[in-house]
């Protein structure tokens, strides 16, 4: 077991930002990341997701994000950028290291991982959501003889050429999948609620209002909900063209899955070779279970980035900070809070 001041778990936007500020303030720490290389969740995003097709990536602190070629895969560009950043700043990243559990070890938190255990005064959790795709359950799911996959498994449209794909979900990922797959295959789009397309530009005030709402939820110990989903679906030229082709004619959720497709309550059915669940992600925090953080409302109650039930733990890139800009702010706030706590605790060393 190694003694250390702080452990940061996850080297995405939030974890790298936290590590940058811990390093600047002289806090001895390690950054444990289960990825096989730099890039956080971005390195796993589907190759056909181009830089020009994402909302926008906020630069990491003390650096510039200067890539301008919107045609390059976002996964490749961000992995390169994060890799350069880690290297140039000599951040203490260890990978691949998977954290299996964080436990209360009395005076310190014990971080158990595939590379051993660290006993830390503070832990900053920055594990994102990518490792925890959300799959809803529908009757008949086991009977389907075609392929079921989630956005997390999607690699691009080619493998569906000539097939029929049912895309489930009302968010931006679902629309991106439909735009691509409909070029090579038949598609059906189903969502629980009618999707909200908008011409309006998303203003900074809208962003602040969305973050404030998620912040209110985590303060109250409720599950956070999504910051990025409130933007609505932009009416881009590609979306308008797809609508002309009928690709975005959305159907309500089916009632059940059959051996060869999906069926609605009114007796209509659609044959399908594949069902693509673009149904989002949940925080990847199974390793925090031993800390019993869940509030009665079902979420983790936070005060800023600090867990109310375990004040030595901070969550960043979680809830209100689950965007690249939010991750930057939260990583900084958590690192400064950890520094203040450690300075304080040095007068009572453990
Ligand atoms: P991640 O990037 O997910 O990094 C988490 C890291 O933790 C990963 O490296 C992972 O391997 C590691 N990890 C996880 N579990 C463990 C463990 N147990 N032990 C060790 N390591 C672990 N936001 C924007 O601002 N702009 C956009 O354009 C945008 N586009 C998006 C597109 C998609 C398809 C999705 C799903 C999200 C998008 N977002 C966007 C949201 C954005 O990606 C995230 O909010 C932000 O990048 C997440 O950063 P993060 O550091 O919190 O997590």
C-alpha cells in the first residue's frame, strides 16, 4: 500500500484538469486511468464522428485546442491533444490502471486498483459515463435474433449496408447515427417523447440555466440528469436534408421486441436486422459503492464538487460539470478544495 496526498481517478477532461491544478499547487498525487491510451472517453467514440460534428471541445487549462480540420475523427484529434498535454506537463498518469473500489480506511481513503492500493487523504473521481451505457428493458428483448448494440459499440454505418436498423433514442447521438446509417441502409427512428428540433442558437444564458438546474438536483441528492441533452437538436443542413428524405419521421416507442423486429400496441410491426440503442449513459461509479454515497433521492448529494456523505471525495465531470467546459471548472474547484483540506490536515498529520 502506498501513502499519497491525493488520487485522481480517470484521465478525461475533468481528471486532467484536476491533475493540472493539483500539480501547480504542489499536491503529491497520481492519476489512474483504465484507458489503453490518452483521450478519455473521446478515444472510444466512433471513427465517423468528425471534429466538425461535435458541439465543441473546451481547451484544457494552460493550453490551446488548435485543431481546425473538422473532417478529422474527434477520437483521433482529442487522443493526440490529451497525449501531448500529459507528456508536456509530465502529469503523473498511470495506465492502464482500473480502480475497482474506493473504501473508507479510517484516516484515509483506500483506492484499490489493478496496480495495487493507494491510501489517500483525498480522492477526485473523474470517471465520466462512457463505461456505463444505459440499456432500457423491453419485453421480448431476449427473443430478437438480430443484433442489438449501444452507441458505445457503434463504429460507423458500413456494417449495416443493405440492412434495416431501428434506432432508439431522442438525443444527438441517435440523430447522428440516423444521418449516417440512412445513407447505406433502411432506418426506423423511435423515441419516447417527440424530439425537439430548434433553429435557435444555444446562448450562454441557456447553458447557465441548464447547469443551474442539474446543480439543484445534485444538491438535493437526486440523480443528475444531463446537461448536454437540454440543448435541443440543431436544425443543421444535414438534418434538414435528412428530414426531406423522411429519415427523421419519428415513431413512438414500440411495445415489444419480436424475433425479427419490433411491434407496436396497434398491431403494426417493423422487421429489423439490428436495434441500435442510442439511450445514453449513466455515471461510471460502481467502484464508489463501498462508500454508500446514495442519498434517499437516489443520487449522490454534492456540495459543489464534494460528496456530502464523504467529504474527502470530490466528483468532477459529474452532473452539472458533465461537459468539457464544466469539467474544466469542476476539476479546478476540486483541486483547490483538496489543497485547502490537505494544508489544513497537515497540522494533524495521519
Ligand atoms: P471521460 O472523458 O469519460 O473520461 C473518464 C476517464 O475515466 C476515461 O479515460 C476512463 O477510461 C476512465 N475511467 C472510468 N472508470 C474508471 C475506473 N474505474 N478506473 C480507472 N479509470 C476509469 N461535451 C462537450 O462539451 N462538447 C461536445 O461536443 C460533446 N460531445 C459529446 C459526444 C458524445 C457522443 C458524448 C457521449 C458526450 C459528449 N460530450 C460533449 C460530453 C463530454 O464528452 C463529457 O462531458 C466530457 O468530455 C467528459 O469528460 P470526463 O473527464 O468527465 O470523462
